[in-house]
C-alpha cells in the first residue's frame, strides 16, 4: 500500500548519527545492532509497503540505490557475501536489510536472524567511524 506512515514505520528510525547517505529514492542508515559489522538499512523515502506498488522506474531507481549501498559495504568490510533482505513483517515500510557476511561470523552460513544474540550497540565513536568509512566508499 502506498500512503502514509504509521507508528510501525517508526521501527526504522535510527539515531541521527547513524545516517549515512541520501540516494535517489531512499536513504542509508547504519543499523543500531552491529553484531554483524556494517549491517545497514536502506529505507524508501516515500511510504510504500510492497515493491509491486512502485512504478517500474521507481523500482529501478530503488534497485540502483541498493546496489550502490552494497558496493560501498563491499569496499569497506570485504565480506564473503552481502545479504539482502526485504521483509516488512514488523515495519510495513519498504526497506532493505544489507548485511555484510563473513565466513567466520557467528551465524555463517545461516541467516543472521537464526543467531540469538545480545544486541551489540557500538559506542558513538565507533558509529562515527563506520558511517564515515561507508560515506567515503560511496564517493
């Protein structure tokens, strides 16, 4: 559904210092749980709940944003694989989970959600360092 955000969209709100970049139709933020270093959310600026609700041109622009973000994560974190997920079960606002994965990470090769863990919220200095590194890779 294309329309207005509701309170469930607020689940996607990250602290201001987690903002990385504005893209064509989305923005990239560092996820607050960094158990998997470099885990980011790419959030559609306009509210929509399904990919098929978007025009073909808008979908193409969104995919370009996803690819640009993933390429930057590849440059910074040198992962074995970047995982991409679009779920929307908790927040019905289109967003992508972009997760750099390493063969030595605690959940490999399973999905990150299969690994119960305590949330690892980095200190502000580390957040600034990660955000800066990803921004630099986008240039």
